[in-house]
């Protein structure tokens, strides 16, 4: 007995421009009815089968997306809730440490072992990078659990400890502060350094300063921190979104900073304290880098320069500055600092000086703009209890022999 012939469904027809087409309708992955047409029932049947296969695949991907697809969706959802700089940082780390190693895998197929292998390269980077990457893994897969994309979070047990611990930022000594200020007095970075040393602003807070947020003539001169600077493709962007809620603060400023800013304001033609000479707007990243170079070139740190010869060959030259000598390439530059200065050290010096002046931790927390008192107390403890000479009197008093009362 022969095999029964396959029955071709009966399809309705349409006549378009004198030609007869067979037609049917199906429901796509978005729930919409769409029409399919072909010149014969057999061709339409094949077309329908292929369309249903594609719809089933699309539906499956919606219900069980790849890691790359879901990461992009998660980043899009975060756009409205975080700062542009934070989003850019997230996007870079997600692309490098999540999508690159796991992007083609389906979310439901990712195992804890997959994640432990994927995050291994990040563990060889700095501690802050590693902790940020493992946090992103947890957040993304936890969001997938809440949205019923997966049942369990394979990143839930990731160890937050990892990466290379950062080098501790130390405060400048009083002698180093004096040397630094003498080295750059009258130069473009001088007011930036003064604000860091005597107001403790972060770099992004300082570069966003406008004169309308600085009161130099009131009974209590203050700086109001209410804006933040960042760059996108080297272009400056000023935002009223600060690092944390605690970063929004009013800081009383001492007389030496008041006098410095008054001199700067007299010469200023911009609403910004640190303005571009091109358009009077905020500085770009490269403009700030040039400004800070006035500081770095005056240290004795060895540095290597690369020059290109006419034939295209690269020539590297290492310069080892000698303290007190003038730079051969610029006679106005004197190597006067046998230490290096990073922008964050200025802020750390400000906080340290507050602690040395016995300012209570809660006040230090407010002036520094720390959201968490733990951050302040960590610095407080390291500063306050890291110099035996500063607590010797307290120790001696605690263990001094107790006087015996003598009865008359």
C-alpha cells in the first residue's frame, strides 16, 4: 500500500496586477497578524513553514536571550538612572568582561563555572576594576532572575575580593605643600591646587566651578559644590548630577584661598573659574591634561620621550631630572620637586589636615562630601593612629602610675 499523498491546504487567492497569488495569514512574534503570498500552494506552504520557524526562533530569543542581547537591554534600562560617565564606565566593562567572553551564550545556559572563567582576566587588574566587574555580573543576572529570564543567578556567589590592591594615596607633608606651591605660583594650575588643598574638592567638582557658586565677599566665604565635570570624546560636559547626594555641600574657605580666588576673578572673562581660552567654556580633557603638566614636569621623576625621525624611525629618550636643575628643553622649568603629585592627593591632604586639627569625624565627612562615614573613619584612623608621636601623650597618660591617696 503506497504512502498517502501530503494534502496541500486550501488557500484563498488574491489577484494583483492581473496575477493570481495564494494567500494566508500567520501571527508573528509580536502578536501581529501578517499576510504571506506566493504563486502556488506549494510555494506558499514552504514560505509559511520558514516564517513559522523564524517566529519560533525570535520568540525563543525573546524568552531566552543571549548574554549580549540581555546586557544591551540592561544598559539601556540604566540610562535614565545613572550619570553619563557611570554609564560609559559600565558599558566599557560589560563589553570587555561580560559580552566578550560570554556574549554568544544563552542566559539560561550560563553556569557559575562559565562566569568564574570569564571574570578571571579582571582579577589580574586593579581591585576597583575587579569589584566593579563582579558587581555588574551580579546586577545583570539578578535582573534576569527578577524578570523570569532565568531561574537562578549563576553570579550570586562571586567573591568580591580580588584584583590588585591600590597603592595608598598619602597626604602631602607641610614641606611638600610649600615646595609645590612655590614651584607653580603664578602658573595656570595654581588656583586648582589651592582649591584642592584648602577646600578638598574632587577634580570633577573643581573643573565645574562657576563664579556664581563662590562667595568671596560674604561674612563666611564659601564654595557651593553643585556641579560636576566630565568629558565625552574629549568634549566637556557640565552636569548637576554629583557623585553622591553627600557631594552637594557648602564649604567655608580659609583666607589664603579667598585671596587666591579674588586675584583669579579679577582677570577672569568667563563664568567658569577654569575656562578654555578658545571659547570661555569649561576645559576639555586634553586642556586639563596640559594644565596639570605644569606640575608633573617640575618633578624629578624619570620620563621617556618618543621622537619620530624623518625616515619614520622612532627614537626613545629617557630623561632623569636632577633636583634644582633647569630643564634643557625649557629654561623656565626647574626640577624643584623630589616627589610626585596626583590630583587626588590635594583632597587627601585637605582631609588629613582637618583630622590633625581635631575636627570631629562627622564634620570631616560633610566637608569631604563622603556619603558613608566608614570612608571618613578609615582615613581618620589611618591618619590619627599612624603617627606614634601624635598619641604618645595619650598613651603616657593612660599608663601613668596612679597616685595613692594619703590619709592625714
